[in-house]
């Protein structure tokens, strides 16, 4: 039996690679002769860099940059033959801040801009940016300031020439616009520490920026899908850098030649920390499911928490399993050792026929 394991990170608990390894161990306990292919995955957030390195190889570059509060840190990005892969969370991520430090009125994407400056100076002409896990809601203004400081010596955006011929691709599963009730501030800023008053101020600031930018360029991309990603950082890439926007999981699966790997596969196991109806709204396991269905490969979904099982099964998952036994305290479930053992247990109990669960 050939099995592919492609599980998203269990945030705050296991990386994609760690979850995959646990599932592989469980499968081999159940089917010792099985061939197990492990593919680290990410949709643009946590694990994006690691997933692309596993897919492409390349060199990890360390850069001294500013964190969301302009404190010095070392962040990384990947370089491979003129292509740079950037995970914005490395420089501008929410996990870089303590709970009490979270404040999207202050947090800046400047460090992400510094990573781009370094990549361009290394002659990278193709830059792929994963827009997940940000601490910011600055509409990318911090990033743009870093580019001006790096390439125009503090001048103006129009003075930059170094970005000519550089192609940007942003990866996100977020389709929200920049402004309004479904925009970056209203939907995402509260997760980053914004009060209701801050949300209104951030949205007003975003609208003002979009109006000024539209007058300057003669076009307005604030309503493009992805503009609201990463606190409006997606908007800055779309409006100022003419970036292409794609689903993060599709970009990664293309990079690993996923459709080729599906040939001859008997079972695919994917997963995430929590699976429910939102999984079907473009999240990583759903993107994997669509690819597998096209090749007739059954897909088992595992998660630390499962809701809406019937909807998940109706969408095409062959099995949906919660790795945690009923009544397990969340504090225990979030321990890496516990999660690892529970993944091994669930995947070591796969039925031999892999038939679809009854509803």
C-alpha cells in the first residue's frame, strides 16, 4: 500500500513535519509493508519556509531585521536559483510578541520589507511570500518603508529602481478585501489585540491609504481577493508591487509535483488542528482533497478537534477522525508528546478497506 501523509501544523503543538512523522509511524505499525511518502505542507502561514525547503531544497539565509515592535531579531528566508521564499511570520509574526505586547496600532511589517531588500540584493527575481500569522494591520506600510529605506535612501517610492524585473507572488487562503466589515481590520485585527475602537481606527486608516494610493497609481486594488490578508499586507503587494495572488496550498502542491505523486497512491492522510465547516472554505486539507479526488485517491482527515463531521464526509473525505479521546483536557492535548502519541494511535487503527465512514 502506498500512502501519502500531508498534514498541516497543529499550531502551538506540532509542526507539519512532526505530525507527518507520527502518522507515518502509525501507518507502518498497521501496515508494515506500506510505502509512506511524507510531504510537509503549509498554506502560507506557519511552516511555509520548511515546506518549500523540503520541496525545492535551497539555502536558508539569516538576516538581522526588526520585529513587529522594531526590536532587532534574526529572521530567515529561502533562496534557490533566483527564487526567494519568504514566510512573513518569521519577521512580522504574532508569535514574536507576548500577549500583552499585541497591538496592531503599533505593530509594523518593516521586518518583512527588510527580508525582501536582502533577497533582491542577492539578485532574486522571483519572490514568493506566504501571508500567514502576522501581528500587523498596517496595510504593508512598514514593508514599503523598509523598501524605500533600503533602495531609495529614505527618498520616495517612485525613486526605487531595484524592484524592476522582480516578480512577486503572494500565497494566502484569505479572500477578504482591505476595508469594510469583511476587511482586514474588522475580521482579523481583534485576533491581534485590537479593541473595538482600534478596529474602527485601523479601518479608517486603511480607507485613507487606499484613496491616496488609487489617486497616485490611477487604479485601486483594495477589493481584490487577498487584499485583506496579513493585516492589509496583501493590499500593499497587489497595489504597489503588482503581485500575483494564489492559493498557498496550490503553490506548494505544484512545487512538489503533487499530482504526479498521487499516481499509484492507495490512501492520503491530511489534517489540521481543528476541522469543521471552515475547513471546506479553502483551507489546506480541502485543497489537498480536491487534488486527490481528481485522481480517485481516498483522503482521511485527522484533527485535534472535529465538528461538522457529516459536512466533511459529504464533501468527500473518506474518514474524519479526532485524535484526542473524549474528555482529554486541552492542556494535555496540546502537549507535543501527547499529540504525537494520539496521532500514532489513530493512524495505527486504519481499516484495511479504507471505506467511507457512515454518517
